[in-house]
C-alpha cells in the first residue's frame, strides 16, 4: 500500500512540476502574466510539500488547483481548444505557429496527472475520517480564494473565468 501511495505522490509531483514549467514558459513569452504565474505555482509547490510530509491537505490543495484549471480550460475558455488545434497543425504539417497556445495541452495533461495522483493518494491514505470531507471543502475554497486573489491583484482581466466557472452563461 505504501508503494502505491508513494507512486501517487510521484504522479502529483511530476504533474505539478510539468505544470510549473509550463507556467514559467508561458510567463517568459508573455511578460504581463509573470507575477500571476509565479504566485499560481505556489499552490502546486505547497501541494507537493504537504503531500511529501504526509498531510492530506496537500491532496486537497493540489486537487482544487488542478480541478479549477482543467475545468476552466475545458469548459469556460478556449485555451485548451486552441491548443488542441495547434497540436493538430503540428501533427499534420510539422509546424507549430502558436506555441503559446499549444502549451495548454501539456498543461492540461499535467493537471490531469495532479488530479489522478491526488485522488489516488487520498484513497490510499490511512486514517480517513468524515471530517476529511470538510477539510476537502475548506482546501478547495482556500485554493480558489487564493487563486482569485492573485488574479485580482496581478491580472484582473481573467476574473470573468471565475464567473464562467459557476455557469457558462453567467455574465455579471
């Protein structure tokens, strides 16, 4: 059981590191989002550190950060769709006209690894209690609140993603 739990921790770690690298690559290309991506990476660093310290909070933070990012790129924005189109161009022509859009594909896959690793790690963890459900909700809300705060401070133009995540037709 410990070997499987460690494997789940490595999956989260690998996914988070790949996503952090994508964040920094994106920040290199687009200077105005550097601070946002710098602070966003903290959520993933915190998840890794907590998980390797055997804290279930790491699973909740990692799950919340990865779930929100993957959900919004899949259902709220066109970032993943545009990245997928770039990957199709790359496969068919060998050219990559917009690498800044293409990176959404490995970023989405990296967050999927974080999600799978967090779910698996939690399921395999010992001493699960019903209060973990409350901790999970607190972790999700805290992660989303932190993300909303850094978006509001660093890049308020992305705040509509939060409204869109509640409902795609919600415009206020």
